[in-house]
C-alpha cells in the first residue's frame, strides 16, 4: 500500500481521487506542493476565498455568543455585507428552530473504515427535541450548483454517514438512525433556496459500500495506476497542470462558476475542475 501509516481520508482527498487519480497521488502520496494558481484573476480568487473564510468565522463567532451588532461592525466588503445580512435575516429560523435541543458548531467526527480513518469537519449540527439531527453546511459560492450534482458530492455521502457512525456523543450516547439525519446546504448568496438532502437506511448502506469500495481500491493501487483524468477541462483549474503538461495558464474564475450553474447532468464524481474545488471556495479548509 502506498498510503502512509495512519492516513486519514476526508471528503477532499476522496473527491480528489474520484476527480483525478493522478492528483490524489501527487497531493496525498507524494505530498507535492506545486507553485501555481488555481484560477485567474488571482486577486479576485484570493479576495473571494478570504470573504468565504471571514463569513465562516463570523457565523461561528455569532453561534458562540458574540453579538451580531459587534460582528456587523467588522464588515468592510459589499459582498460579505450581503452574505452577512442574509444570514442575519434569513438563517435564524434554520439555526434556532422550534424544538431545538442542542447546537454544535465547528466540530470533527471520525471513524474507522477498511482499517483507515475517515474524518469530517462540520460547520454546524442541530439536535432537535424529537431526535432529528440537521447538518448545516455554509456554502459561499457565487453560483448555486444543481441539486443532482450536490447529492453526488463526497461530502453529501460522507457527512451523514459519519454522523450516524460516530455522532452518538451529540445525542447523549444513543445510536443515531439514518432516518434521523438530514443535511442542509445554505448559501448566503441564495438565502431563499437552501438545499435539503434527507438521509435514510438505504443511502447509509449504499454510502458504506461506496466509501469502502473507494478506500479498498486506493489501497490496492500501484504507482502506475494513478492515471491522469481523461476530463482535460478539469486541468485548467488544477495546480499541477504544468507538471502534467496540461497547460500553463489557470482557468478563469468566473467561467468555472458558470459551468457549475449550467451543469444540468453532472457526471458521476465530478466535483471540481482539477484542483479548484469551487464549491469550497472561500471555505475554511482543514
Ligand atoms: S492537471 Fe489534470 S491530470 Fe494533472 S493532476 Fe490535475 S486534474 Fe489530474
């Protein structure tokens, strides 16, 4: 096995593998840092990433008890102000629903699968008095992806799976049934249209088989099996493109977001065009 001892799988590493085996190999086995930008224009990309990080930080502070007025005074960017205003106006019912029992912000869960560890960092989980649990994930993308695409994301499979397998401490040690779990993707740029993805036993079983299969497959591969993706369009947004001789210039930031919004029939496993995970734009990495 090429993976280092104690390798921990996350949605990012698994998604990288599904998108391009070569990228997984370069990033997680060779640990190769490559000095390239993911998208152009660089400054706009960086600014946008920072705003996403700031939004996540502000929401976390707010959920930790810092008064909204104090946080509002820190906003000096029009786009961030819009997101923050939408959060304050439209997300309060989501984060403080009737019958809320407990709220957990920014926490990590992990479990073992196929002798490896799986790990996920959650933005927020809401435990309801009736036993339901809502996973909330803040998505600061400028375009909203189609639902089918979101449902196929590794995140949509891994987060509910891990919550059922390893989240008992959130509910006083009781086992969590898949039917108790739902996931909400909430977009501050699109406050009226959150995506709610329900979970159930069938999805849990399929998710377990899918994740096990992926991990098993990765463990069995030799160096030569980590081939480059045949979807060359993804390479424009991947930092390794010059190493792979798949171009020098980064793809355009706006175009990748357009692609995201227009993709009506997402292909299995497509999450990011190359290394540029545009759904994670501006979100806190871990
Ligand atoms: S440039 Fe293309 S082939 Fe190379 S690692 Fe990135 S996505 Fe894979």
